[in-house]
């Protein structure tokens, strides 16, 4: 998982570990529409943002909402204002 300028992104390996499936399953889920397309950061390096995952489906919203809430809490804890 990579946090860059306040947006958490996931690699296929990150998603596989978080969801508890094989990395190939992540690509099959993307191909079948169960995961969003994501975005490429190189010729073959794909990432998914946390907001993109949450907004894609109710299934993913449920799976990633706790992580999003923890991220919001961490951001609030670091806010000096």
C-alpha cells in the first residue's frame, strides 16, 4: 500500500493480501468487472486508489470502508489546526 499526497493506492499484491486472494484473482476480478480498472503508472504497473475501490461497488465499499475511516482519523490526528 502506498500513500502519496494523501491518496492511498494499492498494487495487485496489496489488494490480494488485503482481500485474502491470489494476485491472479485480482486480475480476474478486474477483467470481470468486480474491481475497477485502476490506472497504470508504467507500461505494466497498475494501481487502484482507495476512493476508486470504495466507489466501485457495495462489496468493495464494505471491504475498504474501515481502512478509509482509519485513514481519515489519521489525517485528523496529524492536522495541526
